[in-house]
C-alpha cells in the first residue's frame, strides 16, 4: 500500500507526538525537505500516531468498564498512550522504516542510500532485520563501558576491512563476557584476545593455554585449548578482521554484513564456535552494541 504523505513548518520534538492536523501538516512539510534526518523524524512521528491509535483501540476493546470513567482518567490514559507510542516508534525494522522508504521513493531518492545515511556508519537495510534484531536486551553498565572502550579501535579496523565496528565489538563482547572473562596468560595478565581465536600451528606469537567449553554433539564439554595472545586490543581487532577477510571459511559471512542475524548465522555455519545457539547469542550482543551506539548519537 503506497503512502502519499507529502504536502505542507517546524518539526515537533522527537519526544513529542503529533496529535492534531496542524502538527501533522508540519510533519508533511518537514518530510519535503528531502534530508535523511527530516525523513527519519517524520516517519517516526507517523508510526507513533499509528501506535497511539492502536493502543487506544485496544484499551477501548478490553478495559472500558464504565466504573472508573472520568475526564481526568481519560486524559491520564491518553497521555500514557502517547508516551508508550513515542517509546515504541522509530525502532529498526519497524513501521517507521517502511514509511521512510516510501517517502524517499516519492521524492525520487534512492531508498537504500537514504536508509544507510540515517543509520550512520552502518549499512543495515531495514528490510533485512529479523524480529530478534528489533528487540535488543537492555544495556548494562559493563556492556556500555566495554562498547565505549573499544569503539575507536573497532572503527579504525572497520575502515580497512569493511566489517562493521558494531559487529566486531558485539562479538568481542560476547566472547569475552563484555570484558569480564578475558583469556589470561599463565601470570594472570590479559592476552588481549577478545574474540576467542585459537592458536593454530601457523600461529607464531605468544599463546595462552586455558580451560574452555566446547560442544560435542550438542553437549558442553570442558577441554584445555591454546589461544592467541596479542600485545594490545587493537591487535586483536586487526587479527580478527584479517581472519574473517582472508579465510575462505568465512567467505559467506563477508557477504552478509548488511544483516546482523545473517552475519551471525554465517559465522556459526562456518564453524566459528561449537555452541549450537551461537548465532542467536551473537545477534543479541551485536544488537546491544547497536542500541548503545544509537543512544550515544
């Protein structure tokens, strides 16, 4: 179904909701500015309006008893619905993304290009996002600290490898327990190995030998394994990018950087880890990273 949303000035706050015809017309005019930010905000507001009406209909269908009805109660309920509608709108892969694509097409722009601009450094097409990608878990303090700490190193490696920084940080966070379970050397110092990359016979650097969990026929088993040790976290990010970029084993994953779940699934299928739930766990970690990066702006 095509949406004809363009027509007629100032934009409402991102925390407000367009609740009358005059503000709605202002949104239409804002979309006509044909900038990624304007299109994104307009689409979010239209989605919020839809969510508000949906919540209102649900309340009327299931909770209207007549016993507690009052003008004050109705006003409070309406304000609560507005707040929920604003909080639920603008999520990746939601209705706002579809509206933004329609607006972009109506203005003759390239939908994929505009969507990428609105997503910052990421190249995630909204249509590729799965349900699990749209609902990341709440960010904890340890996760936020880890993401901020390694953001610069990951961004530098992204420039040379093309692997999204958020994908690398999310995987490093998952593998290391967000920095709480780093692989240690025999003297207790860190190996800087955030990605759980093992030391194969071709590895000539330092090695950390630790007990790890491997899954055999779906069952977890403890074993001792050798892991690569680096001189810095930056070296770990560079070595991970080199592994993904150059190993034929991960050729499919290199083609899936437009989707969190497709990338995670490709890594699991290629045998990056033996955990049968690895793709789902990695997807959640990457989406947590994306969530915080969006919040930081």
